[in-house]
């Protein structure tokens, strides 16, 4: 399988003159997903909704604040978690690279993925995101994520 089959459409790379936010960069997003697995997924397997929730959570301080206000009962408004298509694309790229596996509706990290997580943990990167995920880890259980997406 090549990348055009994975993405289901042709694509090209172009040098851009303008700054592209890091959350639109595939290497950044795929690394973030591996960081999420390293911190908030204790059994190496989680739902796609959990990855979306964690990705949304670390996107801004406002998201983090609204999430904690809701889980701690200070606000009755459920945070509006957006399902970001960039997360889906990053998961597909990680599956293509053999770092993740889709298994029965769940996403599972492979042994190679665990090695990549170890490398990322050894670097001084994603400092704010790691801090946010560590704070929110106990609320990002599958049951907590299901509660977050219930309307």
C-alpha cells in the first residue's frame, strides 16, 4: 500500500511562504497522538473518541479550563469537543507506518509505537501538552470520554 491509497486522493507538497500552525503539521499531530498514548492510555488501546478528546483538550488553555470546570462541577455546560479531521488523518498515517493498529473499533499502539513513545519522552518536547494530559489523565478514562460526548 502506498500513501495515495491510504489518503484516497492524490496530493502534492508545496513550499509555503506563510507560517503553518503546528496542529496542521502531520509530524506534530502524529507525535502528539503518540504522547497521548504514552500518558493517558494505560492499556495500549483506546477509542478514537478518546484521541479526539485529548487532542482537543491540549489545544488551548481555554479548552483545559472549560474541561476542568465541567469535571469538577463548577460548570454545568459540557465542553464542546470538536472532532478534528486532522486527528483522523494522523491516526491513518500512524497505522500506515505500523505504529498503531485498528482493532475492533479501537486504536492500539504497537511495539514500534511504544519505542517511538520512548523516544518522544526522552526529548524535551510537548511540555505544555504533557502537563495538560497529566492533569487530565484521571478524567480521560473511556467512561469519562463517553460521558463527555453524551448530549
